[in-house]
C-alpha cells in the first residue's frame, strides 16, 4: 500500500502539474515558446536544408589558353550539377572582385599554352576557392578540379599514343569512397540531425528556467514552497513534466519529418533513439531547475543556460572533432549532455550501431538528470527558507533630453546586473569561450581501422604512410571487413580502409585494384580531411612501388595536376572559417538581448514613455555599446585568436555603426512587447543557432527557398555575416559589399522607426 507521505507527494505532483498546465494555457509568451518558436525554427531548418546537396554553385573560369582542352573543361563544368559558370573574366585580376563580393566561390585558372605543354607544365592548372566560406568553396573547387581532370585525360592519352609510348598503362590505385549512413553526402541529414535537436535542447532549457524561476520572489521560493506544502521534490517534478513532454514531442516530430517523410530512415533502434530524446529533455529540465536553485536569480540562470546550451553544438564533436583540442574543450564536451545525446543519435539514426554501444550515452544522460534533480531539491529548500529581498529594477531616463538619455542609458547598463552581464561580460566571455571549440582548426589523428587482405610490402608501406599523416591514426589492423565495419558503426573508429588481396601485384602489372574507404556519414566535416589524407598516403606508397617501372610507360597516364589554393583562409582552418561568421551572431544576440532587456525592464517597472529626443539618446547609447563590442572583436579578439581581420578597415568602420543601430533598435522594439524583462532571454536565446545558419556562411543562401532567403534578410545578422566576413577576411571594398550595407541601413531605419513608435507611445499595449 502507498504510504501517507507517498500519497501526499503524489498529490503535490498532480497539483503542481495542473497548476503549470493552467499557467501555460493562459500565458501568451509561454505558448509562443512552446508552440510557435519550435514550429517556426524547425520549419526554417527544414526549408533551408530541403535541397540537401550543393548544386549550381556559382564559379568562374579564367581561360587564357582558348584551346580544345579549355573548351572541353568549361563544358564539363557547365554540365556538372554542382556548378554554374557565371563569369569568364579575362584574367585573375578581374576575377578577384567577383570572389571578394561573393558572386563566385571558386575560379579555375587555365594558363596560356597548357594544351601545348601538357607534359612539361603538370602543375599549371590552379583552382582558387573562397576559404572564408569553406563549405561551398571547397565543394565548388573539388567539382572544378574534377572537370579539369576529365578534360585533360583524353588529351594526354592522345599525346602519348602520338609519341609512340607503350599501350600498357601504369595507373595509380583508385580509392572507392563509401559513406555509411549518408551515401548521398547530404547536408540535410548531417546538419538537420545536428541543428534541430540543438535548438530544441536550448528552447527546453529556457522554458524550464522560466518555469522554475517564475516562482522566485525576491530571490526566495518561500511562497511557492508554502503552496506546495513544502514538498519541493514532487512540486519540481510536476512543474517540469509539461516541458519535458512538449519538447520530446517536438523532437519526435522532427525525427518523423527527417527519417520518415524525407526518407532517411532510422538505421538502428527507434526505441533507443526515442529514449535518448526523453533523457536529453529530462536532463535539460533538471539542469535548469538546478541553475535556478543554485543561483536564486533567473537572470543569472538564463546566462548560464546560454553558455552551456547555446554553444552545445560547437562543443559536441558534431563538427570539428575535439580529440586534439585544448583540455578544457575535451572536458567541457564530455560534461555537456548534448554531446552524449548526439553520439547516441548518430549511432542509432545514421549508423545502425548495436544497442550496447549507445547504452552508455543513455545511462550518462539518465544519471546526470537524476543527480542534477537530486541536487536541485535541497538547494530549492534552502531558497524556500530565505526571506525575500526587495529589488530595484527601475530604469527611468530623462524623456526629452538626448544627452541625459544617452548618459542615463549607459549608466543603466552598469546599474543592473542583467544588462551588464549581457552587454559587457557576455561579450568578453564569448570572445574567448566559443573559439575554444575550434582551437584545433583541423581534424587531427582521426581513428582508422585497416583491413589488410594483401599483407604485402606495399600494403605495409601504405599503413606507415597513413600513420605519418596528421589527419589519420590507424588504431586497428584487422582481417575481417565485417569486424572493421562493426567497429565504425559502434563509434570506435571514424573510417575503415580495405586493402584488397593482390593489391601490390596488380599495381605493378598495370591494372591496379582499388582500395575501399568507408567513412562515417554522420560527421561530414571529417570526410574531406580523411579523404585527402588517404589519397596522399596512397599516392606516396604507389610512387615508391613504381620506382623501377619505365618512366615512359608512366608518362602515358600523366595529366596536368590541378592545384587547389584556398583564399582568405590559407590554412583551411575550421575555426578561421566558423568563428568570424559566428562572431556576428554573438555580437547581434548580446546586443539584441541587452536592448530587449532594457526595454523590458522599463515596461515591467512602468517607466515614463520617452519623447523623441530621449529615445534617440537611448538608441545612441546602445548603438555605441554595440560599436565598441564589434571593434573589440574585429580588432583585438581576431588579432589575439589569429583570425582573418581588418582586410578593409574603412568598410568595417562604416558597417559597424549601421549594424549596431539596426540590432539595438530591433531589440528595443521586441523588448517593449514583453510583460517582464526575462522574456527577452526566454524567447530570443533559442534563435541564435538558426540565425547563424540562415546567415549563409555554413549553408549558402542561394540553396535556400527564395521566400526563406528574403525572410532571413530581416535579421541584421544575415547581411552582417556576409559583409563582415568579406570585409575582414577577403579585404572586400565598400562597393563590393554595397548590397549588404544597403540592407543593413534599411533595417536600421525600419527598426528605428518601429522602436521609436513603441517607446514613445503614452501607453504601451
């Protein structure tokens, strides 16, 4: 039989559950967070990634040869589904403005005389690509390289036959690449599986912080504890349950869309995947309760949530692996719950791993959820014993004085902790916190399993060449392909290399067998690095084996090599590509949140409406803070982190105040709608990740549906990402970023008018 204490706890749980549901039924902003935001953000992600693969990337060709070869190469590019030749400038100097302006992502340079001197100028073909927009730039460059190689092969063979070279051809070993779980190399599966659960994790965290923090009165839970008969464990569980249920359902809806409607399927156990999703939402709810109970301050709890959940994707190993990053990054990644969920999701959704491989991740999530909840309960009881303290949230400004409102606005930032922590401390903290996820810059020593069925001198040399690369680490050499594949599906290695039997003999006799490379399709960022490293190792091993072979015979297959050269990110560092673009989002979100908090505090405390000059003074104060923050990033932080910076200083100085004015005005307009200032964090924090991807840095705007691309430009960050990356990294001139600057200016005017109307009204609705 149930004890009286158990019945009372069950009654408190039910009472807290009913009270929370009743509150959600009448709270407009909570409904926005639970229904409108997930629907809008997941819908945007689905539409953004609908095409899945990069097609029609705009490129250029500088053809100075005007030969049959160059014409064939251009035809190959025009027929490639991944490319769209939009320009054929006469020389490279005419191509650089197109690259800086973002009108092309790569340019193939075909010098004069390449067809005539094919044997003597084997490295004369060059493909330059925009490394500042690495995803599209690298893919466009690879497609152009393939088009050039296909055009060169028939020409070289014809020359060889005309020269009377032997018909027997010595071919390098081919590499057959297979992606397990994502054979189409689809970014819809990769990014969709990464972004959507990350967004839901962040929204869930914000919803739970607001749900628990709403019960605080002057930093105390005394009143709520009294209503719940002092049984805060049952009360917390009842309060958090609706949020866990709602966001779990959203997660399942996304899985149904991606794996069902879009047809990607679940390779492993759907039950294990669903259990992992429930565990992620439960641990997120428990951590939110713990943060509120630990700090006794909803604003501080929201700030902590933005730090751990807002950057969870970056530290999750889902993009750049952290195995050789700073120790802090590795430890922090292991602590974050999203890391363990993403591993479980990749194993069950994409790879079809054994249940035993995913069970540790599920147990970690469940264990952390129970531990966080167990810690939150006594801390909540401590807050229930604390007497409430009066809070002064007033933010009065001289309504008719520009100078008075300007100085009062700056003073208000230092007066109120929510404002100073968001507009000042968060800006500095994120400058050094977020880049730690990408400090490694490139994938290093990714674990590889090798199936050596040849056991020859060449295969052993290939293993040594692989071990000598920076990107690969052969951690296991096995005989069975099935065993190696199982190792990869269960997450022990990132790739499998299969060396067939008679590999060395077939190579020397001119009919080489190819090697098979199986890559983890769940992590596309690693695919390029591993493919390049393996190709280089295979070429080095083959060259050693072919040393005794006649050079004349080898010449029959010799074609002009194509060199790929990244521009504006010459080291091809992932951090140098990602962080400059993310910085625009950090600057926008901190300023947007700060301005919204400012307007929300004024509305919450019933501050006197501003006259026009008072509003302009406040707007100028926030714009000034935004300018200083931006210059701190583009100057000191980019220098300290050694990221591309200040390519065109005049352009940066012109764009910065326009961007800051638009963002601060938008924040004031949005904040004036909220019934309490904490709504700014609750509603706006979850938009950060989708806004970054809608900015066109990781996934280009030309691949998005046109209506979505238009809507994306309503966020200043979209034009700011494009403008600041081009100005800082590529050294674009002001005319080359004129469309972005004009968009930012129009947004600043539009949002300024809207914010002025809201903040100068006698009575706000």
